[in-house]
């Protein structure tokens, strides 16, 4: 099992703090500029824009807009005002990533706008485009492991260093592999770069169960190692000598700080 396109999109939204907003000029042409952004609980981009900005005046005149978020996500929709209670709830979150905005926001010279999605497009690493229903985006959850970033991937790579080739052979089915490396980690499993005689191939190795938090990572990695060793014994594959440490209680990595 792997993340759905909607889950990938929600994870991108949760990880990003800015987007490129396109509004419609008076002649019908798009005008693009960067804006600070956070996603609300439904995965809707929320932004604050100066009332003196031409983006603000264009958004009031024509609510149609689009936003590029990261390199892979495009949201098209309509700009709507943000209710006052939600402004209060999101002020601290948006000011964590853009502290210079706090004084401006509290001066009431800035407008809170949300981009209600009508069309959502995710572009994958190989260039394929996938259109996601707004309802599916709202119902998806961001991946808590992806949000931990590259340091977390490095930690998993280090933890499994002596076991990756065995995992790739026995659980990934790459019996001719000569080496393997961790490319990514998500709540569903590992994505490995496996070096074979024909070249490097990507391979997904699933966890036994979907993970809900970083607290479950250590046990899940230990389960992969035990499963790989059991498969190696069944198929007479030489095992790696390094012993996997006993599963400890508590998180193996730190949870991301609340935003």
C-alpha cells in the first residue's frame, strides 16, 4: 500500500508555508506573486494579504484564483473571506513562519483570504498529472513521517544501514541487488533505491500496518528486519551479522513541533 494522491497533496499543504498566488487582472490575464500561506484543518490554503496590495483588489473584483504550492501542487478555486474565529485560531500558526506579519495582521490593514478549491492537480516525480477531487483532499490526512523531513530519512538510513540489502532482496524481491539505499519513508513503508545489474530501480517495502505517528517507527523498522531475516532463512539467503536492537518503548525520533 502507498499514499494516495490526496494524501500526498495534503502532506505538501501541511509542509509548505508559502505559495505563488495567481489572481485575475482587469484585462483577464493572470498576475502571480508569492504569499505566506497555511493550510486549515480541511486542507484549504489560508493567506493574509495587505489591503494595499493589487492582489487584494483583484481578488475582491474577481474571486477566481490559483496557487502553486511547492513544486508539485496546483489548486484552482475561488477566494473567500476567512471567518474571524478562524483568523484568531490561525494567527499564531502563520506568524510562526512569518513573524514580521504579526504587527501588520493585528493592525487590521491586511485581509484574510482562503482559496476554496474547485480543481486540484498533483504532479508526480515522473511528470504525470493527477487531478484530485476537492472532497478527497479535504478527507485526506497529511503523513506525519514525511513531515519530519530529510533528517528523519537520514536517521532511518543509518538505523537500517546493515540490513537494507537483505530487506531489498527478501521483502522487495530484488534477488540480484548489490546495494540498496533509503530514498523516502512514509506511514506506509520504505521507498528504496536498489542497485541491480540492469541499473537502479525504485522499490517500495511496506510496513506491516499503516503508522499513525513517529512513536510507531522503531517497532515497524524492527518488524521489517525480523521479516527479512525470516525470509532469508527460508530461502537460504546469507543474513547480515548485525543484530537489530531490542524494541524500545517510546519514540525513536522526535515529533515535529506544533505549527
